[in-house]
């Protein structure tokens, strides 16, 4: 896929996402037999629901057809939110993960698993879980030290007020009461 075509698609789709309060996270166009699949990934601070994806899908489809952005070849349009295992690459991703447990690979080597307790423009304040009954410890990590990071899925995530700023517990990974 030509970067220029992806750039043109981004220019067309970004305003549609922004009008709906969404960030356009990714645009991918891949061959699938005689068709192509256009995948659009969007997110918001509150997450993206099915109805919001459907609304954006309708608007994107109309805009793509009106602009003849994909030519006459058939395509399948998919609009979704990023998965729980998506990499944290932007400041907004870390802000949205406030209160969550992350696993980070560091440029200096090694991995760090810790809960995000604060985020600013230069880095993260973390709470590193204690080992063998020891108390958690606070640690500061600058973004420049992080090679890659992802949210760790927690089935028994602490509720807000249990020592971590859990934020909104209505996301897909939060435990449902039986």
C-alpha cells in the first residue's frame, strides 16, 4: 500500500472522526482476494462503542464513495476501536491508561510491570507492585526510557479507592459481578 494513498485516506477520514470526538489511530488498506479491506481504528478517552463505530462507518463509506478515494475496485470497510493489547505509543494512550497496569520494555534493557499513577508531558509516575509481601514502590520513568509498552489485562483489577486510580471500570477488561 502506497504511503501516499494512506495519507490521502487519513486526510479524508480524520475530520470525520474528529467531528465525532474521536482520534483516528490507524488506517490500513490490505488486499483480500479480489477485494481490499480498509481498516479504520478510532478511540476516545471514554472508549468507542458499537453505535459510534457504525455511525462513523456510514459517514466514512459515503465520503469514500463521493471522493472516489478507492477507485472502482470493491472494498470492505471495517471501523473499530483498538484492542486491549494495543501498544501505548502516544501521550494520549498513556493518559487513557491511567490507573492501569502496564508492561514496559526499557531501552536500557529489562521489563517493568507497574501501575500508572500519573502522566505528564515527559513521563510516567508508576507504582511497582511489591514482591513476596513487600509494599509497592513509587518510580518515575521518562518516555525516552521506554522502548515499548502495553496495558496488561487484569481480571481482578482493583477498584478506584483500593490504592489505584482505576478510573472508569466500565471497560471491556473490568470484572463483571456474578
